[in-house]
C-alpha cells in the first residue's frame, strides 16, 4: 500500500537528511492537524489502546511516563509510519553506507521491514505516546526489543 502524507506536508527529505547528518535532528513542520493531535491525546487514558505503560522515574529515564500502542495502531499513526518509513529507510541506508556498516539494507517499505521483524520474533508494535506534566523530561535512552532496530525516530508534538 503506497501512502502519502497530505499535500500540505511537503517534507524536504534532502533537507531532513542534511540536518540529521549535521546536528542529529531535523524539523519537518506540522504533520498532523490540531484535530488529529487532540484525537490522539484523548486516547492516553484508554488502557485498551496500549499494550504497556512505563513510568520513567522507575528506570531513571526521566520524569513522566509513556505507553506503547497495541495492534491495531490508530489510523493516524499507521498512516505516518507508512508514509515516512521509505524516506527514512533511504536515509538510514545512506548512513550505513557512509559509515561503512556491513548491515543488511533496510527494506524500501514498512510492510517488508515489519515482516522481517516478525520473522525474528519481534511481534509487538513500537509506536508509543509520551506524557509529561510541567517539569517533565526524557533522558536519552533506547528501548531495544530484539536484534532488529531502526536507527531513526519520528517524534510528533501533540500539544
């Protein structure tokens, strides 16, 4: 399935790659409408939408909490993953080449990447939603759940 972001999301992936290479992060501009952000935020209290809940203080990850979504993912999140993955996989593959990593190339589509993860026993969805109150923060850390890991993250501020 070929999914594209809405026309107003003219993401310049060349600029994204240049910014990632220069400073380790990049800005896309708004990806979701205010209504989409509100709908996702409203899911947080719904335990049925999530498979696990992590309180960051417990693991010294920061101050706040986050929840991993369960299948099926909300349409908005699934759509973002499918639309951005091919571009991010190309960036990740370019990095591997530049760094002379001898890792297998990331597939061109999210479906093929997820099939590879599933064959390796990595069945759980990894999208999550972070929640902070005033003064909250997140320390740098990685949640790795198997031998296959994608090196880039897309972070969307909801509010």
